[in-house]
C-alpha cells in the first residue's frame, strides 16, 4: 500500500502595482490607481474564499510588483485576509519591498500583521547601474530603508542583488557584495540579469546596444560563490546564501516541489497534480471571482507524479544539499523503472565530473552548478505511464 506523504503547503500573494517599470522586468505589474486597488482587494477577498485547502499553510510570501507600495491601511487589510486562512504556528511569512516605498508606518503594519521576514530589493549599491537598470531609488534610500527594517525587529532580513548589468565589472560586483555583507543581513539572494522579451533591456539587446556574455556571467557567479561563504553566508542554492538556519523555507518548499496556492493576478499554484496560473490582468482574473462562476485560468496543466518528480530532481540539483533519490521516489510514488532511469542520469553526471554523492544525496559540484540549466535540459522526460499509482 502506498504511504501518503502530506506535502507542505505555501501561500503566495501577488501585489501587482509598481510606480515605474524597471528596464529588466517582465513581471506583470500595473500603475497604482484608486480604481485598481479597489478592484484588486475586492477580487482578492473572493480569491481567498474560493481557493482553500484542508491543510494549514506552512509559509507565506507576499511578492510583486511592489507590496511596499500599499498604504499602511491596505497592508493591514491584506494581512488580515492572509490570517483568515489557516496558518501554521510560527509560519515563515515574507514580504518583498522596494527601498523607496517603505516607511515606519508600513513597517509597523507588516510586523503587526504577522510578517517576520522582509526582503529588500537593493539590486545594486552603484548609483550608475541603478539608473541603467531603471530602478526608481538611490543608494541613500537603500541605507535608510535597511536601517529602518533592521531595527524594526523582523526575524530575518534578506537583500536581493542583481549582477551582470551592462558595463559592470568584477570589481563592481565585489563592491556590491561587500556592501551587502557590511549591512549584516541574514540572507542574500543574487540574481543574474536576464534579457526577457518585452522589456526595455531586451530592446537594447535587439539593437546591439548591450550584449550577453556567458563567460562574464560565470565569473560573477563564481565570485559570489567564493566571496559570501567567507563571511558566514552559506550557499544553499545556486543564487541564495544564508546565515545558519536562515534559509528561506518558502523557497525550499517550492524547489522541493511541494505544493502552494497563489492568490492575485498572474499568481501560480501547484496543487493536487495541477499547475495553474491566474490571468495576468486584474480585470480578467477578477471577472469570474466576482460573478461567483467557476474560476478560469490563463494556464492549466495536469501533471503526473513523474513530471513533478522530474522538476523535483531539476530544482533539487540547484540546491547544495542535492537530492535523495529514494526519498523523491517514495514521495512521488515512482516505479522501480523510473528510479533506475533517474539513477542512470545522475550517475552519468558524476562520471562527467559534474557531481558527487554525499551521505546518500546526489549533489552537483561547482562545475555542475555552473551548468545546471543545461543539465535541466538534458534530464530525460519520465514516462508517466510506468509510474506506480
Ligand atoms: S519593482 Fe520589481 S516588479 Fe516592479 S518593475 Fe521593478 S523589478 Fe518589476
């Protein structure tokens, strides 16, 4: 008889408002307006009522957009709505804020509402690169915002950094890392600038004004991998570093291919073998909710256990702890033939010098982590029909 393992459940809320659009951003966002806020909150309440689960949520993440752009009263309303769902005691509750959108009133509203982890979107401490990325804040506002949130008493503070801006050198990147470390956060996320279609940066790429340089990107990754651990920030995923015990539980839940429910326009969910995405438009997302009709989604994919397990391997390999194949096969009820197929693939990575087996877990080494996107593409599709039910 199959053992049913209850998966952790995360809650994500998308707050889709931004006062300006950063040059690299492909996220769904809208300019703030009274009408937009009203429509958003009206539909969000219904979204919460319509999508529930028998399990308690173990993590909450409020992302965007710019959640810090909400007023203190709106933050209170949002937090009340989230607390109307069943949350685990000591639930990790994160929010992303932009440095120029936060003040003490809003910080208090987040803290009193239940938020215990705050992520500050610094991106860079270099004024010139900030301008080139189309960021709407300056270095002084980063320092002021950090001091405010650090002293407010959040259990954990994260800094988001972006590297690979046009013209940025390795020295510039080390300078950003050093300034981040000096602030003594609990967690640092580092993201490589990507050129997404329909962004201002992509237009520059198309015109030949900027170019992609994979070798330069690799050297930026390597610098962070070597530099941050010397200051006590352990790397636990390709782009994420934490002081001991301060890893983001919400992200770990997602990368382990557990389950989550996303609320708000453009939010994605993974639940009961379905991956779905809400419409990336307040009106379209809200329409069916307001009419109390069955909800429609922008994307809907039925996934078998083997498909989700494949993603658990791909995302698991991005984590330094790697994956325990026996655990994954048990969790997703995979047949011995699928186990053998994945095992063969992982053994091949070791033979190619890209990984190793540590305490029963398959892990990538530095060379493997550098090539994790290519490894993901090489991972064989798993035949769902041979998965045990
Ligand atoms: S603040 Fe965030 S969501 Fe808004 S435009 Fe900039 S990167 Fe995109």
